[in-house]
C-alpha cells in the first residue's frame, strides 16, 4: 500500500507552517488599519484625552488677584462648578424639552416617508427619494441661514403671507424660537433617517408580503404589523443617533441668535461650553464638555438597553 503522505505531502505538512504561509502578514494588516487608526488616534483619542486632563486643572494666582497665573491640579473643582451652574442646568432642560418633542416627530415623519417609498402604490420613487434626502446635503449652517430668512419678520415672504390673512406669527419670539430651531433640525435630518429605515425595508423578503396578501392583509396592515416590527433595530439606531445629535445641538440656535435676542450664548450646553471657552476658561469648558459627553452616553446607552430586547438587538 502506498503511503498517503507521499501522495498528499501538503496535507500532511506542519499545521504551524500552513498557518504562517497562508495567514495574513502583520505588515499587511497594519497597512490596512493605519489609515483609519492614525487619524482616529490624532483627531479623536488625543483631543478627548486632553480635554479630560484639562477638566481636572484649575487656574491659580500668586500674590493676589493681579499676581502671576498658573495651572495646577484641582481635582473635581471644575465639575463642582459645572453642577452648581444654573445656566448649565437651564440649557440641559431646554435641550431635553427640544429632544422630547423634536426627535419623536422627526422619526415618525421619517418612518412614514420610508414606508411610502417601500409601498408599490407610490409612483416616481426615485424623484421622491432624492427630494426627501436633498436637505441632508445642505450643511447645517447654510440650512439655518436659509430658515433665518424665512423666519425674519422684515424679510420673510411666509410671514408677509400669514400677516395678510390676519395671523401675525413671531417665529423668533421667546415661546417659539426653540421650536423654530427644532423645525430646522427636522427639515435637515428627516431624509437621512428615512434612508436608514428604507434600506432596512429593502432587506425584508418579498415572500412575507405575498403570504400576508394571501391571508387578506391590506397595505396598512402589512406596514404596521410586518414592516415596522422587522425594522425596529433600525428605528432604535436612528433614535440613538438623534439623541446624540440633540445634545450636540449648536449650529441652528447659534445662527438664529444673530437675528433673535431670545437666544442667549448659553442657550444649549454646547453653546455654553463655547461661551466659557471664549472667556479663556478652557478648564471649565473642558469639564462642561466631559459632563455633556457623559450625559449623552448615559441616555443613548440606557435607551439601547431598554429597547434592545424588544427590537431584537
């Protein structure tokens, strides 16, 4: 009998040798990982670490108020000042109210639009999809400037039209300016969230719809009893993104502040951090930023934990 090892020498060779010859080399892996890892390290990890380090520093002076200033380790002093800052908590409450109203409205509109795109009853889907997504292609600052023109009582044709029919809206008034900013955010991000949901809908097997139609289900029943539960993970994902984006709100109110005196420099947490940093108090601004990041993490992670089992994550 012929020895099998003489016929298939490669099969009987050393496993370690096979792994070394067939596996990826460390240099190849590094070449693919470095273009991502290096910018991530330089522009994300290092700034975050530096901000965290700054948040534990305080400015002290030698020889009284007009003495030489120097920075020293201050422990949790900066964080104590943040939690005692009434303007910080006012901005948190304001942005919390913003998110409680704006996020559900935006995601509901995005879901309805995604379902309409996925239904066979809708015509010219390509045009509708591009039109709905187009606002996302506009930078946030430009979008805020565009809406500022529509909100301004001196320039807006919308205000002129409503005034001519007897209604005098004040989109920049103290009770409406927050919702004016929310409207800009909704217009800007609805199409983005719609595409995420629509992509999830495209992955659903068509056989489920055919079986539902055989059982007599209408398009409405298919949408809310089959499609929505299946794409629940995508809805959770867009909600998490929206929570993070809400706590990072800056561009819309910062632009509207140029035409409205009802938006202060501490209107949102990010605006407060920027205002504090503009006053050369970088350590306090770093502490505010860290607290904002922690609140964002707790809310987004907590929401995912609460909804992960129901959404199948």
